[in-house]
């Protein structure tokens, strides 16, 4: 169980964050030198070097988005140039990619981040450039929303790359693409010129995920423990009924793959922050603010509480809460995580994603005057504090990864096992590095009293010249 440090402040993390940005700069430049587009998008490291792994193209936005975050945090113009030029040169195919559920990962991390920086006045305002980013985000959100399966109860979901029967918990974080497209007053056009609301599909997907992929201890099955998360839910596409939980990257359908739980932890609070910008009357047709916020908060709180109870004391979890080798680690929940054990790998990328979710949930609860707000804020700070220390933060100039000891696909055995070890350790992944940077930027802004970091940023009419 996480030992939450209730005395930590954002300022207490600044030294670690500064050291992280220093190491981060070196690693971004190294990746630029060795990972050209001809070799495929970098996914994870093998013996310290980033390599591609064919499955789906979901990490290129994290690669160039990391450079944009580096500029955001440090004002170093070379990283803005990397992020902006590579977005313009290479990211266009991701805008109209009809085969993935990852638009929020690829396109919001690049086009969305550049748009946000321009609206914040961090980069020079260019009307045509801003319009180009907006158009990319409109198309991306609509294409994402078109991957649609209906459920028997009148709702629906954005289906995963596995096909129309498959709902991944990951996609809750990718809803940011629909959110931004709606924010830009876009909609999806269907047959007979039917105008389909992107906000409607966002809310439906979030509601279906909360009902299907998150458990609440209400007797759904004998493994129904509050806060447990199913990586995948499978539906009968003939009648739209939920059939069973499943998983692609976890140990079993009845255990919790911790990165999947982290997507839930990050995704729902982020959407609660976005919905706070939507007028009440606009939400009435979709059930009203109270109903929508209730199911989103319920899912976030349940997943966060389970994550706290099932993680080691530093908040850095093992890759699955039911992994069979955990019993050989003894009372692992009351010890620090051990990435060098011989039985089950930890997944630091899950911790990096979750840390931001805890911070956002705490922030949203504070706006609701909840007495529990500080608990989740401090949990997020505690997790990030430990990620900014060794053995997780890498200072080895020969290693291209920033956040060590992450896992991609344990069941398929894709992760590198160093010589002399029995399980994967010591490696990094593009989403883990990206989310460590994103969480660090968020806390850095909090510490300096700068504008609160959101994916949607300020509105156009709040900026001069927009």
C-alpha cells in the first residue's frame, strides 16, 4: 500500500524535476540521431537503445511530443524546432488513421501541444499555423469517433484495433482527441448528412467504459473487487451486449493490468477537467452535469483507491496485480518496489501515467470542496517523487531511455531481459518517458504558480490576435 507523504509540496520536487529535464534533453537528442522515420517509430529500448516494434503506430506522437514538452519546461528552442518540424513532416498519416484507437496519444501530444503553446503565448502567433493545428485536431477527433460500436442499452464505444467487439480501457485517455475536436466546434458527418456530436460520443464511451471495464464490488462476478480494472471488454456485436472481460497485455481477464488501470486513473480526471469548461445547458441533453460527473468520478475514485491499496509503498506497481510470481515476493505491498527481483517485473510507465491522474483527480476534487482532495494530490506527488529518483530515473548517457524499468507486453515476451537476469528490467518505453515529462511539467507549473497544464489549454478568444 502506498505510503502517502502528506508533507510533500510541488516545490519539494523541483530539484528532481530539474535533474530530469537535464537528462531528458540528452536523450531526446540521442533518439533524434538514431531513430529516423525509415526505421519505424521508437517504442521501447533494447539494451538501452530505442527500437521499433510493429503492432500499431501509437508512439510517434510521444516521441515528438516529448520534444515539445522539453521546450515547454525549459524554453530551449531547439526542442521546439524538433517537435514542430517533425510534427509537420511526419504526423499527417496519424490524423486520418482509421485503424487505431490511439488518436489522443499521437495527435493531441503533437498538434494539440503546439496549438496550446501558441494560445498560451509561448510561441509566436501565426493565424495560418494555428488553423492548421486546429484542422488536424478536428479531423483526428472525427476519425477516432467513427470507430463506433453500439451497445444494447443505447450507448456505444470507440472500438480498439482488435475489432468492433473490443473496448480497451486505454481509450479513455485517447478521448482527448474527441474533446479537442468538439472544443473546436467540429462534428462527425454520417450517412445522409447526419451530424454526430463528438461530445455525445465522448460521454457515451466514457460511460460504457465505466460500466464495463471498472469494477465496484457490487457482485458482477466472484472477482468483482472495487477498483479492479479489466483491460478489455468483449461485446456481442449482433446485439451489443457485454459478454466478458478480456485482456491483451495483462495476466488474465480477472486480474488488473496496472498500466490499464493507470489509463483509467489519468483519463477520467482529465475529462472531468475538460467538462468543467462546458456550459451546463450543453450537457443537459446528455443527462446533465451531475449524472456525467458522478460516473466519471466514481470510476476514477475506485481505480485510484485500488491502485493505492495494491501498489508497493513507493507507488510503483508490478505489471499486473495477479501476476503469478508475486507470491514469491512476500509482503511486496509493504515494501518498496524491486525492479531487480527474479519473479515479476515492475512497470514504471504505469506509475508515471497514474501520478498525473492522481494529481488531476485531487485538483478536480478541490474544485468540488471535497475533503478527500489532498489525499489524491499527495499520492500523485509521492509517486512522482520516487520516479524522479534512482533506480527509476536514468542518468546514463549511453542509455536512450529516461524512465527505467517499464514493461510493454509481458505475455508476448517482447521486453528485453538483460544477460544474467530472469525477468525484464532496466529498459524504457516511449509512453513512460513521455508521461514522466508530462507529470513533471504539470508539477513544475504548480510549483511556480504558472497556468495549470491541460491538454485543451486556453480558448482562442482568451489570447491576443486569435
